[in-house]
């Protein structure tokens, strides 16, 4: 079996490589990267690394050759049209390369009334796949817990979580847990042969009062909850390049569209996901 991973040099991709390597031989894993030079560490470890460009069908067709299972991790972009184009190009390459089995990484924000800027892509994805002849599973992540760790110093300084979600809750998963689930779905045909759609979450969601309490306990600093408006949030983080996009995501959360909880992770892996308090304690350095 040959497993090919797109986006293999990204934050999630690198973790998927690590988790998949626990289940299959390194020789059976191919890493498709837009910039292969970023995968030098993997090359040194014996992985096959190939050039793959979401806007170059020929390069992807070559990268996907002889692939039994493709793990598709999309690029990081906030442009729905470009993301759809990337996937359509990937479907062409899969067809030309004869790929039959797909594990597609998606996101919780896929409802038709979801105001998140990328929701249109996530809503399109399962309907588009249903019209193909692929064997596939869609693995939807909830919000990553990981970015909360480097965010903690700012929250300590602010003394408050400021997410503009009101009294609504949000669901989270760690990238390590996400990668473990994705790898297991890839290697176990019964988890991906029936067009399954999974949502990866921790065992519970958290409203911002609950989340700020956990952060206070972990850091030893008082962190409360004082939400700003959606516009204020966008203005605060616009200089970082994604203020409007993040604001649109928290708008969705304020509508109660980001709080679903499932046991899909445990169904896939056989054990519970890491809870938020344990994750923050293990990763936060005072």
C-alpha cells in the first residue's frame, strides 16, 4: 500500500506523517509538498518527497501515481474560489493517476447558514465528493486547541478572553489527536470505504467562562471573559492578516454553529481525546 499525503510540510501534515509512520512502513509513505526543500528532514529520514502544486494538475498527477490512499490536506487560504479550484484540480489529478481511496480533511464550519468566510468550501466538499466514484471519508476538525498555548501570554496581559461569541460554546481538538485519527482512517478500510463523515472533538465543548477558568488554573493568572464586538476583534487582528476571517468564524460560533460534540475520535482510535486542561498543562511554560 502506498499512502500519499498532501500538505505534508504544514503544521497538521507533519503530525499526520508522524502518526501514519506508527502504523505503516516509512517506505510506504509519500509526501507531496509544494516546496520539497521544506521536507529535507523527512528526506533524511528516508521518506519519499515529491513536488506537488495545487495549481499544476500535471505535477499532482505525477505525485499521486501508484497511490492507494490519498490523504488530502488543503492549503491554507481564505479564498473560497481558490480552495475549490485547488480541489477540482486535485480531483482531476486523482482521476488521471487512478487514485481510488481518499481521506479528506475538512472543518466543522460547513453549515449552509455559516458566516465563516471558508464555509462555502466546506459545505461544497461532501456534496462534490458524493458525485465521484471515489471511496472516501471526510474527517472534519473542530477548532484546534494548539493555538491557545502561544495565545496565553496575550490573554494574561489582557486579563480576559475576548472572543466575540457571547454565551455560546466552541468545540476543540488537538492537532496530535486529529493526526492520529486521520492516520487510522487512512489505514483501516472499514473506516473509509463507506463515504463516512467524521467530526473530531474533545469530549466536551467549552463556553468562554469555562475556557477562561481552565486558562486561569493552568497559568496561575486571573483570566476572565470580556468579549469585544466582531468588528473590534477584526480590527485588533487585521494587522496579522486574518482579522476579518477570524471574526467571521467567531460570528459562526456566536450563532451556536461551532459547538457540536461527537465520540468519533474514540470510535476511530479506541481511546478518548486529550481534554483541554490536560493539553494546556502539558504545553504551557510559565
